[in-house]
C-alpha cells in the first residue's frame, strides 16, 4: 500500500496479528514493541461477523484504567489509508484517542467508546453547575461520584474541583497545579455557559474591563479564547496520561436569566458555545458529552433559570451516565 507511514497506533490485541494486518492493509505493517502504563484489559464480546472473520475470535480485549498496571503490546506504523482501515475494523465499542506510552511517546490507541466506563480516578473541573450549586447532594457530580466509587470503593476516586463562576480560560489556568497529587486517569471538564455570557449592559468598555469574561464586546462567543483554553486542557490531560472528556453546556431559561449577577445569558450564545465545543472535540478526537437535552424546555427543573435544582441535577446525571458509562 502506497503512502507515507506518518501515524503510530498502539495495539494490544488482534491488530498485531499479521493475518489481520494482511486482511486490512494488504500486507503486514512495521511494528515495534511498546507498553502502555496505567491500563489493564478486560474481555469484550464481538458480534460483528466481518471482524470475527478477520480475527478468528469472537472475544477481543478492551482497555480499562488501573493505577500501577501496564499493558504490553506493539506500535504499528500506518499510512492515512491504513489508519482509516483500522478505524473501520474496530467495532462501535471502541474509539480512537491519544495516549502516552511508557516510553513517553504519544500515539493513538483504541479506547472504550464510553469515556467514563473504564475510568478509575476522575477529576471534575468547571463552574457552579458542576460544583453542585442549588443541590445539597452535590449536584450531578455528586451523583456521579457516588455511583463511580460504589463500583470499587478501594480503587475508584472522583475529585470535584469545580469553582463557581469559572470560565474555560480560568479552568485551563487553574487545572495544571491540581492534578499531580490526585493522579487522575480522566479529566472531566464541565464547560458551562459562563463563556457565553456578556456584561448585562453589553458595552465595549465593560467587556474591555474584564477581558477574561469570554465573549467579544458585541456579545458573540470568543471562539479563539475558547479553543485556546481547550487546547491547553488537552495538553494538560495528555501530560498526565489522562483522558480528556468535555461536558456541557446545559439548557437555560432565557426569560429568567437576562441579567444574572451582572451577566446576561441567552440561548443563542449558549448554543454557539455548544457548537464550538462539539466541533473542537470532533476535530481533536476528544470525547464530548452533550448536556443540553435533558433540561430542554423543563424550566421547572431550574431554580433561577440557570442553575438546576436537585431534580434537574439528577436529570443531568442520568443523561451523562447513559452517555459516559
């Protein structure tokens, strides 16, 4: 197969088999031994007949996080076409994401498509909604923590480090110093709607007085500032061999939030933020968990048009749990 082999892919299963490589790529591809720290594997039942025919197996392996463990495998050196063929071979339970090998090199690997399911140690960062404001049980993050830790109280952890009022720029600046001691394998960034807000009067002078507020003076979302913060968070997560997961924003009742603590929130700008987050995640192979739908038109679940109450947080958790776990 022609083309420059510019991609590396860590394989811990059937893609190392020369028969599978020949079936997918037309011939065996260059490989080198490698290991992936912080992971273990579990069996996954395969039902796709084409995949079973290529591998000769109806049970493959899938990665799970495990502090102190490692998985032995090999790095495959692939062309654009070969990487696309590998993507097509993997069933929907897998998705391609960046990981850091034990050697320190960055490469692609196929991880669980449900980003929170294989997690062991999760750090949540974000704003007041992620913090759990208006819910004495800790909001959706509190529900997630309870369910996650209950699965394995000895090994699993969830650290909610959200700070009310934070924007993605704030989170990107604050997060690096918080991670080392907590040793996360998953960084869940709750990208709320603060980045879409503007000062209530909407004047340029007010926007210039607080350049970290997020939007431009005309009220549109500052896309460059947003994506810069996301780029920083992606690099931070990868530096800790953690999987970045971006969640949010949630629906808001614009009629009740036009002037909230000096800020103005609108659905149009919140939807623009949502679209920007989704597009950035798709372009960078990052997991996006959309929290817009569970509260849509359910204004009774919002205490002030912006913050969910206890039932609203439960609805957000149940939706996030279905997407992520």
